[in-house]
C-alpha cells in the first residue's frame, strides 16, 4: 500500500501532476468572485449604472476572446508550465485591487489585469490535463480539475469578505498573493514540464489562425453551447447580487449567496458527471439545460429564500455541464487540446460576458427582473446546437 501511494504522488506521476494542475485551478479561481462580490459596493461608491457595471464583464469577455486562442495555441507548442504558474499571480493582483479603485477607469484596468491572468492559466491548465493523464481517464480527470476550480469559485466570495473583515481593503492584495506565490514556486520546482501520458501530439503543425480555424470548424457546436451556458451563469452571478442588494442585503449576505451558488455547482458536478456516464453526454446536456432554465424562471418569479434556492439550483445545473463540454471538445481534436480548451472554456466565456453590458442596459431601462428573465431564457437556446452534424458524430 505505501509503495502504491508513493507511485501515485511521486513528481513524475500523472496523479501528482493532475493534483498540481487542480491546485492551480483552485487558487486561480479563488479570486473569481471578487468582482461580483464587490460590484454593489462599486456601484454605490463610484456612482455607476448597471450598464457600466455590466461592461466590466463585457471587457473581460473581450480580453478572453483576444487572449485565450493565442495562449491556447502557445500552450500546445510548449510543455513549459510558466502560464499556469504566472496566471494565478496576475489574477490575484487584478482581483484584489478592484475594490481599491478610485475611479471607474482604474477599476476597468484591474478588471482587465484579472482577466489576463485568468486567460493565461485556463488553456494550459485544461489542455495540460489531457496531456498528463491517460486518455481513458480524461473525462474523470477533467471533472476533478473542474471541481477544484469550482471549489475555488465557491470559496471566493467568503474569502473576499473574510479578507475585508480581517485585514481590510488596503492589506488584502498583500495577504492574498502569498498562497499563489508559494504554489508557483512549488510547481516550478516539482513540475518543470508537462509530460504526455495521453500519447497525443504536443505541437500543431500549422500556424495560429489555421489551427484556430480548423479546430473551431470541428467543435463550433460545443463552443456555442458553452457560450450560452457561460452567459447564463455570469448573468446570474453579476445581476442577482444587484437584485438582492437593492432589497437591503449587505456585502456579507451577497457573498453568502454567491457561495451557495458555487457550492451547489461543486456538488452538482459530481452528480451530473455520473449521470452523463450512464445516459450519455448529449442527452445529459439537453436535460440539464432544460431543468436549469425552468429553475431560473421559477427563481425570477419567486422571492426571498425561495428565489435564492431556485437560482442556486438553476445556476448549479448549468455550470455542471462544463466538464462534459470540455471532454467532448478534447475528444474531437486530441492533438490540439489547449486550443480546444481555449475555445470552449475561454472564448465561450468571453463571448458570454459580452452580453453583460447590454443586459445591464436592459436592467437600467426596464428593471433588474427584465434582465433576469433573459438570463433564464438562455439555456433553452442550446437545443438547436445539439442537432448539428459535428455534435451528432461526436462520441457520446
């Protein structure tokens, strides 16, 4: 037994490398909810509108659309782990400086810095999983990797509130950066390169734009589904806190609601991943998208803790499809795992975030409930893409 445990966790083993990648995902996403947590504070302190608040996410979307395919391409060409080391550090600096911003423009800068850091980590992180684990363990390994990130997002609002309550806004960046610096140093010492247990090729043979075009032509239905999913998820996380804050909730309660949403996501990934193994990926996606939309509509129509319950259920369900779409995309293009991951986990997230400024404008004109109605409608828009030829021909 001891020798078996040692083999699993020795530095050159796939289990050890998956653990390091998952730890990086956790700490990178530990800062993911800082903007939603502090958005009511920024609206109040800087006097910005909901459209301007939504533009924070739109700006993030632009950054991910520009950077993620490039970084995904680079990660397919190199086994050097510098992207997964530096990404969380940049993410931490940007996220923790957001609430200190004296003006809207400075806040946009730090939101952009946060976005660049996240864009650096995710393509090599997701693609790296496909390289360090055997092919038959890809789906479960991606699920573990995704759960680690979701756990980070789950803890993020509570972590943000705890930092403010213990060390205050000014010391928050100094304290928060310590764990990512230590993890980066440990990763550099113990995993100087990503090996390729899957047996797939590392470097694409063509240029950036050719690779992007050829991969996208194969996985575009997965990208479309992922984009709609990410728009729905981010729409809840951006605008539901504004709704409950307008009803008198303080920052601690906002953080608690965001925590519950991501805790539900973590738990639902375990359940829905198992359902996908039994019922098939495509059938599970269709079922989950329908259920999530119904829950979000129910949450919009309800009030109090009933509304919170339905929003938690609906958002948890839609978020839990992330490992499924990531696995399908990597199975479609096994030689361009980083590029595939950048498209369905990064480019899609960027496109989904582009909708946040228009959704915020709708909220300014017609009220926050109108925005939440559109958010609830989004998961139903994935159904036509489940019928496209590339998706039908994918392994299920």
